[in-house]
C-alpha cells in the first residue's frame, strides 16, 4: 500500500482523489479545486496497490479489468484524465513510470515487437481488426471511420467530423476524374468509396484484415461500383503497378520503424511521376519512444507511434518531397471522447458479445488514448508527398477551395442527413 500511496501523493496536486483500501483505510490525494474533479476509487484486495504501483500503466489497466480497482460511477476516464492532467506532456510530466528493471525489459521487448514481417503483420492486424463486426458498429460512425476525425467545431457530432475528415484528406490529394488511387490500409472501405463518389476516381484498397475485406467488398457491390473500387487482401510490400494518388489513413502505426525505409521506397515506386501521396498517422510530438505495455499486450501488438523525425528521416532518403504537413493536436481526443460515450451507451450489447472484462478493457483503451491526445504527447500528422516539385499549385489555396466545395456537395449533405436519421431510429 505504501508504494502506491507515495506515488499518488507525488502525482496528484490539483483535483482530488479519494481512495479506499482493502484494509478499510481511506486516503485523500490532492485537494478540491474549482474546475478540477473529485474521483473516488476503491482497491478490493490487499495486493492490488502493489500490483498497480510496480507497473502503473499495465497494472492499473489489469486491476480495473479484473475488478480489483473500482471507480465510482465506472468513471475510468475521469481517473485517467485526473492523473494525466497533473502531469501534462508540455510540462515534462510522465510520473506513471514502472520500476527501472521493468522499463528496461519493456524497452527491449518493444523494439522486438516493432519487427513486422509480412506474416506477422497479418496476425497483428487480425488481433484487433478481426474482432466481432458488431463491436465496431456500436461505437464508430455510420461509415466505420476508425481513425481521427476532423472537427471544424469541437461540438460537431461524430458523423459530421468524420465526413469532414474525408473531405479534408480528399482536398489534399488534388483529385481529378479518372485518376487511379491506392488506399493502403483501407479499413472497411469508407475512404475508397468516398473518393470514388466525390471525385470519379478508380481506387484499389488493400488490407490485411479478412473481416474488413469482406465488408469493404460487400459495400462496393451494394454501391454498384465494384468494377471501379476494388479491395484486396495484400501486404503493401506486394502491390504492383503505378498509381496517380496514394492515401494511407491510420495504417502507418502498424509498419514499425525497422520497415519505414521499405514503406517509403515502395510508395515512391508505386507513385506516378507527377503523383501525390497523403499519409495520415498518429504521431509523437516529442522524440522517439516505446509503445506502452497495455497497448502492446491487449490492443495493437506490433504497433508503434512514430516521432515526426523518424517519419521524415526515412521519407527523405527516397527523395519524396514533403510538400505539406499539418499537426492535428486535439482532434483525436474529441474523436475518442465520442467513441467512449458510445461504448458506455452500448455496455449491455458489448458484454453480450464478449463479457464484462472485455467491456472494461475497451473502456480503458479509449479513455487512456483520449488522455494521451489531450494531456500526453500524442497527436496526428497529415503529411503530403510528391515526386516532382511542380506536381501541385504554388500555394495551399487549392486545398481550401476543394475542401469547401466537397462540404457543399449533395453527397456530403446526403451522408450527414442519412447518418442523423439512422441515429434517430437507433435511439427510438
């Protein structure tokens, strides 16, 4: 108990955490303050405090999942945010550290985990994306966009923010009718189908998830565009041909630093001489690091969030020109907040599909990720690449003009109206 007690006293200075231990003792950490929450927790057995303190990030997650750590109102998001708010990234704070020996072991294991050979990449993707399809329907938007949305207003609903994200990306691709587009890591096909609809382009989407492939192909058939929007189960390293545009959203996090050079060399070889590539990835605002133990074990085995320096270092070796870069700082926090809320609303359904432990795991994952973008060092990068310096207009005006036009299209308005109608029916 003393180890966790000491850790919490060191971390929590603002806001209030009230803890009840299994021996009946209660302790209060921090102090009540306007604008800061009061969170109440209980530890249900005498071994839980030490279990958490020796490896805080993984230990707290597993204690929560197993019911050894309980939070009043099941407000795990409030607990995580209180801890992270007391040690924000901008002020150098990471006070939830494991013991030195555990950090050393994790650092070595993390480096080995980043080596994603083709066969291992498929297995890692299946671990997360081949979960029961009903789970994703419960917390994602109607188009199943499982990546950072784009909020022109923090109060926008999820469907609008995800539709705006697609328009934001499409504008940066400078699309024209008839172009051939490669979508690396196409998910359930939403981006590929959107680009075909709004820009009259042909798209090849590739994935390593058999579940995603089946759904994407079915969606293309239902839309009557299977001859122009095709999906394949193939590793990016095995793609052949030439493409006028390449887009990749939320896939680069699964590549792994040992393979960054391979990724960019392959993209350059696939990209037409006057082509454009848009890479959307989660990134670190600071220097390179390691993936936390909880994420590696339960969520994204083989995943790694790159620092900008790691991405650019590899891309510059291929002579791809970084023609535009944007940092999305809080957009993913807003996205994850909405996913969290929908997960809470769907608790009964999720526990029916899986069980209560999985529900608590998923909630911890979403809450921890939101805190990492709101308080920690995580962000999203959108990196635009070209092979020829004259492949795009001289100024960024074309992006703004195209994005505005896309948001005014009947397709954009129709999608939002349909999504709103579906949400109303679901509520009823």
